[in-house]
C-alpha cells in the first residue's frame, strides 16, 4: 500500500504561481510513474503531467510551458510547479502513483487539493 498526501493548493490571482507537493509513504519501492490529474466542476478528470522513475515527463497541451513536474526520489515527493496560472486552471488537483501496465491506470490516489485562480 502507498499513501499520498498533497499540499500547496490555494487561491491565487491569474498570472500567479503555486507549487503543489505530493508526499508518498508506505510501499514506495513499488512506485514507477507518478502524475498529477485535475478535475474541474462538471468536467472529467484529466491528466496534467506525469513523470517516470527515470525522470521522463509528459504534459497536457494546455499546461505545456507553464507547469513543471519534478520528483525527489530521496524525499519520495513529486512536485507540480504551476506558473502563469489562468482561471481555467481552477480545479481539484490529485496526485497519482504507480501506473499499472495491465490497466494503464494509476493504482494510488491522494485526496486532492483545491486550486482556485481568480481573474
């Protein structure tokens, strides 16, 4: 089992920045990829960014050039640096870990952290 705890969400004005953190604990040796998803009211959950254990990253087109995902394996923590935030970035952001090769879905999820960007 892996537990994920997110932090760093909040209210920010458009153009501002936030950094989300996700600390993993438990059977962390099993973790391969980690990712950030978000879900806005009335919308489906979407992948924001992902990072493999080797540091390979991928991003949603909507956040490329503005968001950066990084990983500190020594601290078992993944970060999402969000710059030039827009009102449409408002959502609950979820950390996910351990991508299953069978289902191509993440096994573990955090409780979510709210990000609100005001115009």
